[in-house]
C-alpha cells in the first residue's frame, strides 16, 4: 500500500509511473555470487556514513592529526567504535570488490558487451585502494608515517617529474606542511566523488545491459523481481553486512595507533606492514633488484621498477584483458551467459597464476617478521620469494589449467552432466564369501 501511494505521488508530480514500473519489475539474479558486488556497495555506504561523522573531529595538520585521532579513540566509546567501523568497512569494501572482480574474471563476465563495466570495476578497485591508503595515513602515527615515507620515495623515483610531484604533494620537502591537508582533501572529496561517479556508471551500464547469468538461456533473463522479492533480500543482506562489520569492529581492534605513537621522521616501528590491500606493493619493493640505471644521464632509482612500472604493467594488462581474452579464444561475439571456469583452462591458469603472485608479494611484505620468527636470515627469505614469484606462479597456473582441462573433459565425456554412479553387485559364493560382478552404470 505504501509503495503504491508513493508511486502515485511521484507520478502525479513527475510523470514517473513508467520508470517506477520498470525499476520495480527489474529482474535480478539470485545466485549467491552476485551478492559480492552488493556487499561492496553496503560496505561503501557504511564507509561514507562513518566518514562523515569522523570529519567533525579530525584535525588535518601535522601538529594535531595524531592527537585528534587519539582523543577520539580514548574520550568516548562511540568515538572508538566509529573509527573501528570506518576502518573495517573500508577493508570489507576493498575485499568485496576484489572477490567480485575475481568472480567476474573466472566466469568470463567481462566479455562483449561488458568490457567497459570491467574497466569500471578495476577503477573502483584502484580508487578504493587509494582511499584506503590515504585514510590509513591520516592519523600520522609512526606506522602510517613510515608508509608515507615509502610513498614519498616511490614518487621521487619517477624520472624527471618525481621531484616536482613529491614537492607538490608535501608542500616542500618531506614531511611538508601541506602533506596531510592534501591527503585529507583527496580522501574526503576527490576520491569519494570519483567513486560515486564510476559506481553510478557501473550500475547504469549493468541496468541497461542486464545481468549475466549462469542459466544457459540467453533469450530470457532469469532471476527475481526487484519488488518485493529482491528488495527484501537486499535489505537483509545490507543488515547482515553492517552487523558483521560492527561485530568485527567491537571484537577485533584494527590499527591501534596509540600503541605506535606519533610519527617521528627519524624512527621506523618494527614490525611495519601496511594494510593487506597495499602489502603486495610493499612486497614488490622489498623483492625488487637494487639496480640503478641511467637514462640520458638521469639516474633511475631501484624503487621505480617495483613501485611504478610493475603495478602500471599489471593495471594495463587487466584493463586490456577483455580484448586479450577475445583474441586468445577467437570469440568476439556478445555473451550474456556465464561459463564455468573449467571450460577455459588457459583463463583459469592465468587467473590462478596472478593470484598466486599477489599472495607471494603479500607474504614478502612481512619477510623481516618471518625471519625473526623462524630464526633465518632475511636475505634467505628474499631469495626464496624472488624464485617463488616467477616459477611458482607459472607452475601453479599450469597445474590449475591441467586440472581444469581434466574436469572439462570428464564433463564432456558424460554429456555435460555429473559422472554416473558406478554400481558393483556382490554375490555370495559357495565358500561363504562374496564375488564382485562387473560394474554397471545407472
């Protein structure tokens, strides 16, 4: 009744009846994997809500940033909980996007005509990671300050423009008086605005192009209507997401800055590792070769290759992947039906190899802590990870492709269905034992 009254109210004033009917009749898939994108959306709503609250108490200056966050954490329980919820929801947001993109990759949901939506998802992943890093740096504690020092060093490694970029960000030499003000502006204004714009484009393209689906019926959209089925499910998923984030925030402390102390640019805390979504970059910097080149007499520091070139190449390859995939598969036709990962062994192998490499780099980000715990030289771990990164990734990717090809061939052998049950009949023999007859399929 309330929905109908609201529909009539809007239609009388804006002539929106057709649009409302279209939206309420929209079909959404009900497969569990499609909720991954929704979990990211609900975490983003939580990030924005708590972030607005935190802007009223944060002081974006090198002198007052740390003190303002510590005061927020210790003055009232609600302040501590708000900061924890904000940080945890940001972690969940990035994790949900990453898992959602992995599902899209392995089921080939990026194929024609959804290449631009794949790029939008990649942009959201990059923007969310940058937002996480800038927010992680704002308290200006000893740990986040160490991350800022590494970021400044990576910026300085950029040929010709690095010194200028670092000076602009810092407002002078590191740590400059404008560093936190610039990070704060990016964190609360430019990056959220970019996320909203890209997310709106992503959702708009999804509504226009329709969802992909696992059901092999491209002529029909299979799923549940927006109202009431899907709306009630979405509301439940939102409540569960927020509830889990609050439960994590109340039970597991994240980023305890009071234990680190304020940032002093001549000290480095130990252990010092960034949030997990930035750890692969830290690992790449640790594993990168300490080799310096010169271009036209200008030195290229070692940090430039793992800190700028490597992530740049990975990002370009991911952006171009829909077209690379179409060239490898020799299939540029439009697709609305998803495929099982085992149906494209080479795609599964590439994806598994990429994930394995990311895991290796993430572990490498804590090689000093592992060396201390295992009582082995840190140089031995660096050598191990340098070997494991290329050879382990290729080996795991090839193994995954072989297994996928075997699974696919078995499915083809049995007409695409499950392997038939093998029944073995036993008959009692004259000696009181049993003899097995030839197995039969049923």
